[in-house]
């Protein structure tokens, strides 16, 4: 079944489908009438994230590591497998690069054999600590190739190279999105990312750990908006390859984020300032003109609203732990 304007009756592979973004994407694709094969090695994902989908006959969960070849028959592939939070991707940096690079080669080989469309979850980290602000897709980035973030940043950059070489060399229909900081329900409480960390600290009344002076910025996208964008990107015509920035262009300092979370949780937590991690980007905001024009999409959920949803999720989750 050719993938044109609809997912209905198509079989879609989602690698990293038991992760934070992947589990929301699986849900969305099922709701659009697709059959979904979710591949995950559960390194940072969790079976709890997809437990509610397991009884759906159109959903299949498969334990597999994408650094090994995979033989399945599908119409399209979303390649999301890769740890995304700094503490997770730095835990086993060699495996992180292998997942990005060998994982991309295997999924591209699979797509090539099948003639299937393939989406790559790339990242704003390809811009490194950017010297151009906001970041347009044309910017080549400012990335340290040998630092502690390099396994992730350079792994994702090499994956982009592979995608564009398969497109040039084998005419593979590719879709590359550069995802900016995304948050929402099903982030892991202990993953060290700023939104989940601050919310958990605020709910527990623990000190809020601001790295550096808290004046560094990020632009936060709610997961529903992000999933909407990448689901639309896969259905664009074959001339659209990306890379396309997806995220939210409302930019906040980390200190502002901390203050919002304290307010929305009604917490007594105080800010404590810790040293800045190595190579921590100072500013980040997507230029979204391409996404708006090509996808007829823009993010709808404001940070305040998204934080309230996410806080409600963490309140429920922490009670269970
Ligand atoms: P996540 O860690 O929750 O999800 C990643 C999933 O990939 C997990 O379920 C993990 O178990 C799985 N995985 C890791 N290595 C694997 C392997 N070798 N084989 C099979 N599965 C493997 O992270 P997320 O935030 O949902 O990120 C999903 C994708 O989006 C990642 O590729 C990430 O780089 C990208 N991304 C995320 C953000 C963000 O802000 N969340 C920003 C930019 C890019
Ligand atoms: N591959 C896979 N599933 C497939 C087809 C290929 O996992 O259905 C893997 C295969 O193991 C190979 C990689 O994808 O290592 C790249 O495949 P490609 O055909 O591009 O290269 P080649 O096999 O010629 O090295
Ligand atoms: N950060 C922080 N305290 C934390 C976790 C993160 O101040 O407990 C900061 C971090 O230094 C960075 C920003 O928040 O400047 C976003 O960090 P995150 O790891 O969520 O994402 P990334 O750096 O990959 O954008």
C-alpha cells in the first residue's frame, strides 16, 4: 500500500517505540489506522510506556537492538532508537554512536530492500553550541568532535550523512527532522533532562539544580505538537527530504523554567546553582519557517499548558513509585 496522505492500512515500523516520543508516535499511528511494529531494546524505554497498546491487534512489540540487522516487511520506518538524555547517552558512549550509526545503516538497508520511506529523528544537537541564533536548517553547526556530548551529536550528524547518501546514491525516500527539546508525559523521572528533573525535584520539595547561572536558553516543545509534525512529515511528497527543524520557537532561560515549575507545583523548593556541564549549549531556538511552509503546521501548546499536563503526569507516576 503506497503511503499517500494517510497511514490507514499501512504497516509502520517505529524503532525506539517504547521510549518517550516513540510511544506517543505509536499511539498516534494506531489512531490513524496504521498497523505498528514497535522495535526497542528497552535501554531507556520501558514496557510500561506501551503497556496500554499491547491488547491492540494492530500493535506488535519486538525486543531488538537496531545495531543488529532486522528483517521485517513494512511500508515505512520511523527511526527513533537512541538514548536522548545526556546522562543516558553518556553512560555508554560507544554504544550511543553505534546505535546512531550502525542503527541508521541497518534501517537504511532495510528501507532500501523494501523501497520504503524512512524518517530519521535527528536533533538540534547537530548545531552544537550554536553561533547563529535562531538556528536555520542551513546552519552547519558548532560541534566539538571529541567532547563528552560528541557520541550523541556526531553520531546524529553521521546518521544524517548516511540518510542523504542513501538518498543520493540509492534514491531512497528520506525524511529528516531536527527535533528541538521536547517534553511531556512519559519522560523518565531520573533521566536528568531539565524538565523532568525540575518537576521531580519540585514535587519532592528537593533543591532545584540549576546548572551554570541559569541564563542559558532552550525552547521547549510539547510532545503532542512534535508527534503531529513528524507524522505529517512522513506523508509529504517524495521531494521533501528535510532536514526540517521541528520544535517550539518560544525561548526561555533555564532559570525562568525553574521558576514556572516552582509556581505550578506550589513547591517550597529553592534554586541551587551547580557547575555548568562541559560543552553545554548557551542558547537554542529553532527557525521554524520551513516546517510551517512544508507541513502546514505550528506548535499549539504553550509552555505553561504543557508543563501543567506534565506535572499532573509526574504527580500520578511518583505516587506509584
Ligand atoms: P528515549 O530515550 O525515551 O527513547 C529512545 C528509545 O530508543 C528508548 O525506548 C530506548 O530503549 C530505545 N533504544 C536505544 N538504543 C536502542 C537500540 N540500540 N536498539 C533499539 N532501541 C534502542 O528518548 P526520546 O526523547 O523519546 O527520543 C527519541 C528520539 O528522538 C531519539 O532518537 C532522540 O535522539 C530524538 N530526539 C529527542 C529529543 C527530545 O527532546 N526528547 C530531541 C532531539 C532528538
Ligand atoms: N539490512 C537489514 N535488513 C534488511 C536489509 C539490510 O538489517 O532487510 C542491513 C544489512 O545487514 C546491512 C545494512 O542493512 O548491513 C545495509 O544494507 P545495504 O543493502 O545498504 O548494504 P550492504 O548489505 O550492501 O552492506
Ligand atoms: N539543566 C539544569 N539542571 C538540570 C538539568 C539540566 O540546569 O538538572 C540545564 C542544562 O545544563 C541545559 C538545559 O538545562 O543547559 C537543558 O538540559 P537538557 O539535558 O534537558 O537538554 P539539552 O542540554 O540536551 O538541550
